[in-house]
C-alpha cells in the first residue's frame, strides 16, 4: 500500500514540477527574446543560432527556477490532496502526515543534489557556449585575446591621432598603424602608414610603410621606408629611415 501511495504522490508532484519548470523556461525565453529581438534583426542572426542560444540557456534557467518550482509543486500536491479529501482518507487509515510527506522529502533531497551538480558541472559550460555563440556568431563581436587590443583610436598631443588595428601589450608591438597630425588651422601636416611597429630602446620602430608630408597649396612629399625610427615626432631630425 505504501508503495502505491508513494508512487501516486510522486506522480502528482513531478507532473506539477515539470509544468512549473517548463513554464518558467518559456517565460524566460519570451522575455529575453523581446529584449534582444532588435539585436538579432540588426545583425541578421540565423534562426538556428538564435534557437541554439536559448537551448544553451535552458540549464541556467532550470537550475535558477528549480527551488521555486519545487515549492509550487509541493504546495499544489498537498492542496489537491486536501481538496479531494485524500489526506483525510490517509489519516483515517492510520497513516501519519510524516509518512505521507516522506516521498516529497526524498524528492526534495534528490532535486537539491541534482541542482548542485548541474550548477557546478553543466551550467558553467553551457553559459560559456551561450556567450561565445552570442558574441561570435550573433553580434559578430571579436573576442579579444588576453593582452591584445584591437581597433584602437587614440588622440595625442599637438593634434596627433593614432589609429591601430592591433596592439600587443606584452610584446609592445603594433600592427596596421596610421598616424596623422593636423596643425591649429586643421590642415594635415603629415601622415604615416606602417604595417607594423615595435618599441625598442625608448623609440618606436615602424616597418614597411609610407610617410607623407603635406604642404599648403603644394601637395605632399612621400617617403617610402622599410624601417623608420621615431623619437618624438616626424619633423626631419626626429626620424631616421632605412
């Protein structure tokens, strides 16, 4: 008799629990989709990527809502037993309330262990996959490596502007360098384009590029270099070329 009673209570409990978790996941997806729909459309995200993004998010939402779903399932299971006079019938048969609730205690204990294991071993991995998918495939955001800066624009002194495709902080090296300077009137004084540069002996060594000097109403002069060392600016004596 106890086995039949336990199976019955667990069946009612699990049905409500599954429904509560599915409802929580559905609501979470709908709310998040409404929030991110503009981002998906603006970036022409593939439907398969959007679906996979929310699949990866399911374990996180499930673990997050499991305690509340367990409480709801417990309350509804007991409430239904009271409404149907099932609890009164069990007590009339000499079954104590502690024994009636034993399968619920066991289910709560097992769910607690499951939530801990999922939270420790599954959710971190799926969250990483979700975030990587969002940044790489949906919004096309390049993940920067540690110590690597990309697409930098820096305004220096005296009207100088630096544009750098890649800057390796550890190596003190740059790639895709463009430097230009304007005078007080907004006229371009010079522009340097270099494929790469590295910091050596207190100076930047620029490699494989062009240095153009602009003169008002006289066009510009182009200097092609394999290597150019700069110790302060490109004003003649400050730069040596090879």
